[in-house]
C-alpha cells in the first residue's frame, strides 16, 4: 500500500468523526479517482500512482477555473 493512500484513508475517517462534510466529500472524490485509476484498472496503488491522480485532478480543476 502507498503511504499517501493510507494517509487519505485516515483523513477520511477523521473527517467522518468530525462531521466535516465538505472535507469528507473532497476526500471521497479523491479516493474514488485513485481507486478508478488503480484497482479498477488492475494496477497496484503506489505513491506514484496517487501523485499522478492528484496531479490530473488539480489540472482539471485549474482548467475548469480558467474556463469559468
């Protein structure tokens, strides 16, 4: 398992305990994107894979921000 992925799971649990819905939604979205890009594609969850997904999502967010 990837260290970043483990930290993400811890953060999800923490957000659930704190009832922080905005953070929880963002973290669950990131978790789903990582799972889609790795496990569902038959790849292992590594720190590099997590970083690639985060970079992709940040680029999409930046593009959307510029567009609107």
